[in-house]
């Protein structure tokens, strides 16, 4: 990580309007209950990009009062995972604003539990509508194309927060090549028996199983696309169909792939295995891109250069987004959309990306000064006078003519994990939610695998 900002300097740069101390007066009764993941928002303090700052959800309370002259208190609740979130909702827990992953957003929308964003949220003429003004064109297009069960787009129900891919962290110093890790079938390679890990959850592992099962067909579709036989839309439709295939016959065939994978693994992990690849316990780890950045950063402290590889056939495009629960009322709707906008303000985007290590769905302005892009340059750009450099085009995300001049290693490391190149983006697929019947079969398969 590079240089942080002091609180005093940040106040000068960002022109912060909020008070840095909590109001001593009696607050109003409006409480916004926000559910999200642990360590998924800048908590302030010495670990913040703005050292000595308060948590962002507390600063929002002051910003909201300064901006709208209304008192609010944010009750920020951390949840373990999407399934815990869903079960708490079913048991009657009440939330106003939630930050689920893509498949849970689709599931909640299909069950009519979500409230659509008001048209006013998308008005770019409103100076405080930072989300509508600054969401990445790539994310906006993805959310517009995606459809919920009621025929609306994901954009109607969700505002993107963080996004990324899934892939393999590899240790090249132990002989693992990018070519090998470009295949899903590395999960079954005897060369890496007991040297590779997979995710300890049914969805990510089932997706990997589909990748192994359909790899040849996916690569064939890629060749047809590259040869001009099919266009990008047709190619991506094939990827989506294959990587979301939940027919019973397919699920049972994938089960056999996963059984072979499980026999070859060092183990299944969620978060606890991040350090083990650094210590050499294993050489390959299947990870979400945000966690990959953390591991690659941590490895540098041990003078170890790991790399991140996205499978050549296809991989997962994941995202977490802010959704409003149904019928929360006009006052809370206003507060919830304001909260999303506050987190989408470029200076707060930088703070969250620095603190969390994941990649924001917000790109900032496409022309002129852009502090989010400047942050990426600060983190990954080549130093002046660097002898060897490489260019990494991220125009698909930030808009035209956004190219990072970086060191050659970053083409395969943190910069690539946060912002894959255009060719990689084209083969990423959103995994849709399982129906009740599909979920029951998947869970029975998973019990057998574990």
C-alpha cells in the first residue's frame, strides 16, 4: 500500500462538509438499519486512508444532517454470509438497506422482497446523486442487461458496491505456470495433488465443476468468437447457458467432476487458508479477486511474488450491491439512497477500496480529474524513471483513454486482479441463483463431496 492521508489534509483536499465529532444534541427518531459484511466499509482510525477518521457510516449521519437538515442514526449490522442474511430475513429480522451478492439479489427480487430504486435516484442533474453520475459504464451496462424474475433489470433493484472475478492464486516459484492455471482441470491434476484448495461452499465449487465439465465446449465457443463465426453476444450467451446449467443430468455429471477434484485437494477453505499459500503449505488457491489482492499484498511482506490467473474457458463475475427492502417508507427510502450516494462519492470510494482491498463499482468521472483513477495510478503505476514498463488498458471500466502505465509484473498481479483486461472481461459470467429444487439437489451433492 502507498501513502495515506492525514485527517487534516483530507479535510482540505475533499472539502468535507461533515463534522468530525458526533452531535451532542438529541437525535431524531429515524433509524436506518443497514446490513452488510464484516470489514466491508471503512471503519476509520489508523487503518483508514484518512488516518484518524470516524467510520464512514458515522460520517454519513453528519453529512446527511448538513446536506438535508434531517437527523438520522445508522444501525450498521454485520452478517456472516448471504445464507445467514437470508435466514435472518425469513425469521423476521428487519433491515432497510442490505448489501447481498448477485445471486441473493436475484433471489430476493424473485420473492418480491425488494423495493425498486426511485427515478429520482438516477437523476444526474442532482449534485448529490454520486452513484448515477459515477458508476462504471461496464457495471451500469451489466446491471442494465441482467434481468430479474419480474422482467426488470438488476439496475432497478440494486446499486453496485464491489465487484470482481474468481481465479487461481499461484506460486510460480514452486513451478506452477499460468498456462496450467488457465485450465479448470488443474483441480484434478495429479501434479498438484494436495497442493491446491477450493472454496468451502456449494455455489463456487459447483461453478468450478461446470468449468471442468464444459471446458472443451467453452474453449470451442471462444475460438468461434475469435474467428468471427459468432458475435460477442452469442458467445456470452453460450458461456452463460453452460455456466448456469442446473439440469439434473448435468448436476449429477458435475458431481463426478467434484468428487475427482475433492480427492486431489489439499482442502476446502473460505478465509482461513489465505496465509497458507504464502507459507508454502500449498501452491494454488481458488479465490475471489478481492481476497487475491490481499494475499498478493501480504506475500510481498515475505518477499514472495504470487500471481492471479483467470481460467481461459470462463470464470465468475461476482458483485455485491445495495438493495432496499420492500415498503420501508418514504423517509427511509430517502435516507437509504443518500447512504448509497454518500458511499459512491469518489473520496469515499477511495477510502473503502483502500480499507477493504476490493474493487468498487464506481469509476468516477469519465473525463477530467478522477481521484479514483488517480488512486489506482498511485497504487500500481510505474514510478518515474522506471526502466521497464507495461500498459494496462482499463477504458472499459473508467471510460475512454484510461490506461495505466505500470510495471510488467502488475499485468499478472494486483492490478490485473482488480481490473482484468478486456479479453478477460468478455469471458466472465454471472452465476444465477438456484431454485428451491436446484438448491436441494446441489446441497445433496455437496454433502457427498465434503
